[in-house]
């Protein structure tokens, strides 16, 4: 199961949630119960490369 990261637009709370593949529902914020929650990137394995968030790690290594 992939872990999705969400961020609440209302209170700015960030949280992670395990979501089954078949379920694509946006959860509500556990902090303020707001529904203004947007999904961030999913970190499935350990494929998160820090340092560059907007481009893939291969294309941003200049020099
Ligand atoms: Zn919230």
C-alpha cells in the first residue's frame, strides 16, 4: 500500500495516510476535520530524493 502525504489548506497540517489502491478518496484533516486537503506526492518506497522537489533527480544535477 502506498503512503500518501496530505496537507490541509485550512490549518496547514501535514499528515500521512495509508491508502488502498482502490480507494482514491481524500481524507479529512485529522486536526481540524477540514476537507480542504490536497494530496501531495506519494512516497511508495524510499524513492524520495531530497533537495530538489520540482524536478526529477537526474535532470537537475548541473555540472
Ligand atoms: Zn486542518
